[in-house]
C-alpha cells in the first residue's frame, strides 16, 4: 500500500477510550503462589528459534469488521480470529520461565481495578526469549497475515502483558453459572489502547469453561468468540471493537499473554491512546517509548511528504494547497493527541 493512499480524510472516526480514573501504578497485595514459580523453572534457557518454537496453523475462522457491522472502521478489514496454534509447548515453557523469574516478579508486577496480578514491561534484558519471539519476522508475518495488515508490537513495553489468575481467585467449576447465565465479565466493556491485540494462552485449559471474548456488534448484539487454549492465540482489532473478557471457571490457573500491535506503516492512521495502560505501567518508560515511536512515525511521514513536494517542484507542478493543508492538519491532530496522552 503506498504512502499517499493511506492518509486520507476517510480515516476511521476517533474512538473514546473507556479507562480508569486514576493512573498510578500499584503493586499487587498478594504474592504470586510459590507453586507457579517452582513449576515455571526450566533446566536450560533457550534462544527463540522460529523453526523450533513457532508452530502456526491458520485459524478456522476470521470474522470481518463487515460481519459485525463495523466495515470501514479501524485499520484493517479483520475483526477477530478463532483461536489458532502459534507456539510450541517448549516455547510456552520458556516464556513462563521468564515471567516467573525473580527479576520480573520483583520489577514488573502490577495490579489494577481490572486485574489482580499483571506482569508488564519485562523488557529484553529480563525476558529475551519472549521479546525475541514477538519481534521475530516469522511470528510477525503470521500475526500480520491473520490481522489483514502488517503489524509490529506497539512498543517494547507492550510486548507482553501477562494476566495471572489462580484458582482461589476464580469460581470453582461446580459453582460456575449455567450456560444461560454465563455472562460473568472478567473485565468491563472496553476498547483497547492499541489497534490490534494478540492473546496467547500460557495455561493448560483442560477442565476450564468460559473465558470467551464477548464483542458488541454495530446493531448491539453480543457475539462470543472462543478464548485460546494452551499455545494457541486469538488476534483482535480491540481498539475499534467494544469487547469484554468473560470469566473462566475451573482449572488451577489461567495465565494469558497479551501483546499489543500497531500498523508497521507510519502512513496508516494511528489512534493509540495510553488510557488503559497508564495505571499499570512505569510511566517514565511508557512515555519515553510512546514518544519515540510517535516521533519516528512523524519523521517518516514528513520525509515522505518532503520528497513528494520536491518531486512536484521539479516537475513544475502547481502547488497543491488543499493537499498540503490536509497533511498538516493530520499531523497537527497527531501531535495534539500526543500532548493529551503525556499527562503528569
Ligand atoms: Fe481488551
């Protein structure tokens, strides 16, 4: 897709993000159960190798934005996928070893009103395997393929947010609601901060029920999509779809890894916000990475526009007043949205 094709006034409408009122990071009050830490240990740490650790099988179904009445919104025609195989069991073990390592638990554990325990911002020094996996061209190619647009991790900080829920925090299976009353949300209705998300299951879901994602269609219907099982993933355009995660029942633990993505091309509309992630982040790291990627996007857009202007002048074409004004207005809005996000 060429640069000039994408930035057009037909860009998706702005979406209001529903987030929390406060945004100071809080550490969880309850420690991570020792059994999770003990069982996550691996004998040998491996380096990520797509040949060995990637096991991709295409999703059985990809729901489109059109099917849920949101055609033309967002950055891709894809809404959400059915769960699909992405990683091998060994890859999941390596990721779990990094998540439950001491440096990660000491530095990266947060809680919010939505999650009791979440690990964020592990970074490549503490989690080289996980970070290499999500930056690997092979993994990105598969995620991009099912998303219908070329994607990259939104920023290093968003390479993995891991939601940890252990059995004593969930309702035992014998207390699980009957099928007609299973609308128990694990998270409130919301839209994500970044365009796309890939949710990978790191737990064995045998004996677990629920855990679906509920989506709201344009006509107000609720559509449920099955949640991922161990080693499988679901890709969703969560910034543009109102959704909620439904509670899972049974099973000893439920550990899901959430990786957030944005378009690789700097010319695609970028409506990332930080509302949902501010309360569960090291603000200094988050703001720095956000600012760096946004400035890179701006740099690329300006370079591209400058070249176009130079070519136009060489060809002695008339100056495109409307085009220049439209470009500048879009960049002004892009900078204004950054100012709105970078709050104390
Ligand atoms: Fe979400």
